[in-house]
């Protein structure tokens, strides 16, 4: 189920916030900057993953903390900041999200049982994509999923 919400994503009751990220290890603007400020350990982990060279556009990185909620899903929607997001990468991230959800729901450890995910209009701000194209892709990929998706727009 996909719900569209006007408001601040940080007021969500979703179990995780998914947002667009680059593969450079930089979170200096937009929603990513705010997430970096609220989740310093996640940011260090994100930088380490980017520096490892093991992450590619289209991948996701799930960060869970016992002390800070909701969890964070970094969706690598762009290789570099300058390049911007690509619809293809968003589609791959959504596929990986669904694949991981299938594994999460089978785990006994409750921290991985994510059923609700909040996200902004991913890829459309600093990523420079058109919302109508991204929205169609999200609806195509996620509308039949058991995941509850909350898309926030300020």
C-alpha cells in the first residue's frame, strides 16, 4: 500500500526512512544532511561503505540502531552528486528493497521486521528527476507489495 502524506518525514511512525544517496560518501544537502546530523553512526558506516568501493548505484544500505528510530535505508540513486539520480537506479533500489523485505519478514529478530517505510519524493530534489516519472515507477514496483510505503512531500 502506498500513501501520500504532506508533512515532515521526521514525524513519521514508519519503522524506516528510505532516502536517495550518492556513492561518494557525501551527505551535505537536503534530507541526507538532516539524516547525517541525526544519525552520526549511520553516516560513518555509510562513508565506510562508499570508500570500500563495494557499493554501486542501485544498491541499498540498511542501518538499524537500538537507540535511534526509525531505521535508515540509504538508496544509492546516484553515483555522484553532479551526475544526479537515474530512474534506472531507483528501480534497482526498489527491487533490492523488495528482495530484502522478503528476507526480513522471515527473520526471527524483530529489528529486521520492517513493514513500513517512509520516503520523500526520491530522486526529484537534488537528484533532478521528474516526480511523475518516479511516482509511476514506485507505484509499478511497490503497489502490490506487503510493505506499507509512506511518501512524504513538504
